[in-house]
C-alpha cells in the first residue's frame, strides 16, 4: 500500500506543476491576446463592372 500512496502523491505533484504551467503561459491562440487592428485598405477606383462569366459555347459540327 505504500507504493500506492507514493504514486498518488507524485501524481498530485505532477498535476499541480502542469496546472501551474498552464496558468503561467495562459491560453494558446487569440483568446488571451488583444485583437489585432484591422487593415484599412483604400477603396479601389470605380471601374466598369465586368460582364458575368458565361458558360462554354457549344456549336453543332456537321457530320461528314
């Protein structure tokens, strides 16, 4: 039974260390960081609208 007690104590120590490291380093990703400023791009000059793309043109080929 002594080995189970030692294992439990070591497990609690490892869990405490892992929890402490997680608290120190904080969340991974964008959660703990301030939001990035959005890039402001100037509006492009008014260009004429392009016609909508059309499908392929199928022409009948005479049989020879």
